């Protein structure tokens, strides 16, 4: 129940924040025409608009983009691949949950729920709109030192615009890694105790 509850809550927060952002950040609500977007890879229905400061001090702004790739724009214009990959990944996660996770693995349940919510939130966008709605820009107007730039020429410290689903995916994967580390330590401790008990 914990997994299902967090999954549904995370999915609602992701889709709700995307909807709100695309209705309120630009001067006029952004209406997305799925057919036009899919048929024309160069179409950008988002009007020019000023970023909205969410956390002052050049920490976090809100700015609308349609992302044709995966997390942080990786793999642009590979929609079919990402739809298939996401479906396979969600299936694998559910198999892992049913086969290997015990009922008391709360950290693993939370991590898996966040991964699933993030994956399904972005899958929803890819299926419905052909691209993913992104709106969070971390560390805006901060640049790499020494005149450095990322491949492609962008010199911003963090040039990627993302969404809540991306945050949940990364947080969920982090929690799953912590769970695996703790499980390994617990197993190693149990093995040491067993060896000590036998000696």
C-alpha cells in the first residue's frame, strides 16, 4: 500500500505541476496540439516569456520548454524508443518488487514508487503530447568558470530544464542505491555473526 500511495501521489504532483506551469508561467496559457507537435519536430508552441523566480538568489526559476528527449534533454527526438524503454523499465521494476522486495523494505518501496511515478509522469507526456513538459531551471544565469562550456557550446552551470518527474526519478534511484548498500551491510553483518557463532 505504501508503494501505491506514494506512486499515485507523486504522479498527481508531477502532472498537476506541469499543467499549472503551462497554464500560468507564460503570459497566456500554452495549448499543446499533439498532432502538430509530433508531425513537426521543429514546432515550438511556447511563446517567448520571462522566467518566474521560484527561489531568489539565482537558485531556481520556472521557464517553459518542451523536451524531446529523456531526463535533462538526453536523446532528443527518440520518442518511440523512450516510450518502449519506459514501458519495459516499469515492467522490470514491478517484477523486481514482486519477486525480491520484502514487505518490510520501506526504503525500497519508497524509492521504487518514486521511480515509477517519475517514469509514468514523463511517459504520459510522451504519449499525450509527443514531448515532455519541463519548467524548472536550477542555478539560472550562473556560468561555468574559466570560460568553459558544455558540449554544444552552452556555458551555463546547469543548462538543463527539468520537471518533478525527473526529480522523483533521481531521488528514487538514490533511495534504491541506499537500500542496496544497507542490505549488503546487513547481510555482511549476519554472515560475520554466523561465522563467529560457529567458531
